[in-house]
C-alpha cells in the first residue's frame, strides 16, 4: 500500500490547490484501490474515484487508446516530465 499512498501524496504535493473540483482518479479493481484507507485518502484530496466494471475492458478503452498513441508519438523513455516534452 505504501507506493500507492506515496503516489497520492506526490499528486497532492505537485498540484496542491490546483486540483479541479470535479477531478476523477481512475483505477482498476485491485486490492490497493478497493481498500478503505485508499478510498478515504482519495476523498480527503477532493477526488472522485472511478473503477471499471469487473471483466469489462471497454470501460478503460479510451485511456488505453490514448496511452497507446502517446507512446507512439513521444519518446517516453527520455521524457521525465510533461515540461521536458517539446515538438
């Protein structure tokens, strides 16, 4: 659970007050994301949690498609931050 909580803390530290009030955090249904402590921390950050339905890959198809195209277009192994990517 530690790495999941660290990720939430890094998200908060990098965004602080810039988190959009209607922001959604999407995850799978793994034990980390269904854990009550994770759900409590997400709520404290003011985020709404979204999980796909079990066994329904269509729920995540849009994000999978985005990242597939993103990896084709960006040298993501060299890119460390969004700011370091330039056309």
